[in-house]
C-alpha cells in the first residue's frame, strides 16, 4: 500500500548510537493525507523517531507523532478539530521473513518484527499509520447529541404507506402467509 506521505530512510548501516529522524509533512503532503484518510483537514503532521540497532538483525524504532487535524462530526457534519499526540515503539528485522501464513500469533505476546523492505523504512507511512490509529472513530462536535427519537419519528413519517414492510412480499411466500399455499 502506498502512503500519501513518504519519507524513506536506508537502515542497513545504522550506527551503534542509532539515528534520529525528524519529519514534517509539506502542505501538499498534508492535503493528500487528508484526502486519503477522509479528513476535512490536516494542518500539521510531524514525527520524531530514534532508530537503533538491536540484537542480531533487529532494529528498534521509538518516537512520537504529532498532528492537528479536522474530522467531520458524525451527527451534524460540522468540523471537529483535534490534536493527536501518539507514542510509537516498533521493531523491524533485516532478515527476510519467508512466510507469514504459518505465523502463530498470541495476543499477549509482542508483535513480531516487521521486515525491512528494500533496505529502508518509510517513516512517513509510519507517521500516517499511527495518526490514523489515534483518530476518534466517532467524532462529535461539542454540544451535539444524537436524538434517537427524532430519527425514529422521521423514519415513520416517510412517504411509505402505513403498515408497509420491506419483508411483506416475502411473508406471502411463507406457508400459511397471505397468498401462500
């Protein structure tokens, strides 16, 4: 999957001290991220990471994501601004993982390391992924409430004749139903 914000860093020769990576999305990249993630706006997307060498072929990535975004209220469709601050801790492996089909995953254990693709990690895609993981799944404008009774009343006041049922035609096919057997 391609990301609307890419920032590839080669990782094959990470020094023992590690490497600090600081990225910030441009206006054009933020516009593309907003469109890809179905957001009204992304006015800021920044990330800082520290990449370090672990045991053997393992690489550790720790950092933080910071973003100012605007979602759309699920009830009123008004803009809902939010700030996202998220911590990131991941592991990668320089070894190729032969098959993920046979991978046993225990929900209590840590996630297995992700394979490094073509000797590099896309830190832009990591930033977008962790921003999305921290979005409010049900954004709501302040003081907006879903009125279930109002919704039910509008459903019953539709243009359908009273007693209309979308399954009425099926009930005729049922044995003992109107028009059946």
